[in-house]
C-alpha cells in the first residue's frame, strides 16, 4: 500500500502535470502527498541573502500548491532541499521521507538531446528503490481520470524474463488498489525479422514464427492464470513488431490508465546508445508509465536465457 507519494516540482507547468496523477493515486490509497522543490542559486558566488531569497520563493510556491490540495482533503507535506542536482535531491528525499512512490513529469527527451542534457527521470528510475510513475508531456490531466474509471486497464509487458516479471508484484498491487484489469502483452519479432538469442547472437525468425507465437501465448496464459487466482481480471495479447510501439498500441486500444513495466536501471551514454524500450514506450505511450527497477540487474554481457528468446527483450 502506498503511504507517502513524492512529487518533485520546479515551478513549471511541465512538472505540475504530475499533480493530477499524484492526487488520483493518493485519493485511492489515502497516501500523504509530499511536494518538493529544490532551491538553486543562479550565480555560484551569490551571498546569503540570495540563498534565503530562493529558498523563500520555493517555500511560497509549495505553500500555494499544498493549500490547493489541502482544500480537497489531502494530507500534504512540503520540502525545499538546497543545491545539488535534481536527481540527487529527489533520491535523497525518497529515502529521508520514506516515500513509497514517486510521481513526476518528464520532458521525454530522445536522441542527441538526451545525450547532451541527460534525463532526471532516467537517473531517478535507475537508482530509486520505489516505483516511479512518469507522466509525459502529452499525457493531459484528463487521463488521470482513467485511474478512477470502472476497472481501469493496466498494460504489463512481459518477455519471459525475471527482469520483466519484476513488474508483476507492482502491477498486482496497483490493480488491486484501483480495481483495475491487467492486460499482459508479449511482443514478437515479425516473420523475417532478426531477434536476440542466447549469447547475443541474432537469429532469423522465419518458419518457426508460429511456434514462437504459441510459446509466447502459453507463457502469458500461465501468468494470467496466476493473477486470476488472486482475483484479478486479466487479458492476454501477443503482438508482432517494434516492442515499444506495440506496447503503446496495446495501451491505446484498451484506453489504458498506465503501462506498468520493469527497467534495467541503465543510465548514461551506455543506455543512450543501447536504447531503452522503457524510454521508447514512454515516448509512444498514450498514458503514463509506471516503472520499477529490478532488484537484480542483468549485466549487458549476460546471455539471454533460452526460454526468453521467444520474445523481443522489451525492458531496458
């Protein structure tokens, strides 16, 4: 159960896009909302008066935001860390305030722009021990209402690996909280495409495509059976094509409230070069993406287990 939800803000409309989602989750769980805005000096050699001014500005901003939430019955705390990088203070606040979830907006940078500017969300997801709900710039406040609709849909991508399955406990808990339905999706390469195999070798997907599809279907059916036994409503979808695009397409077709998936926790230039299906999914997804970093990270060089080779690796 989520008891403390951390919402990082910077005073911009982009960051404030996370607030409707944080409110919706808090309303369903009774969680406390923790609003945090860091105070930064624009000039390194500024004096103490400048430091007090930027802290006071951040406090005033949070007081207004907290007051609006308190009018609707939410329990709210605020905090103003001073200095340091945004990702660093967010992670510190998560630990210090015992947050169970982070709800934050992201600029959704891709390509060279990400390499130059980096991504605060990327670092937070890569190091946080709690789930992070990422709200993209195209996810309007009205989408937050989907979480309160009758049986909201949560899309959970799986590829047969322990990494992907790390999202299942979170998806189960979140679905129970919101009374939602889970849609499990597996993505296969299309006939004729190359796919990952043990040792990183690329294998042609041709005549064995139907066998791979049957294996993927059977695997998802087994997982669905386990979730159904817990009293959850579950549907299964096996698709072909680009993993991120197909995950997003599934979310779109089901008017999903969120995509729930696991992440390697890779960051920096290695992650940027290799790409991240989690990041690509956020870029394409019509709804926010709830990410959890797997406790056991698989090294890049480690062979993909044979039983997971049936589906494209869909998490990064």
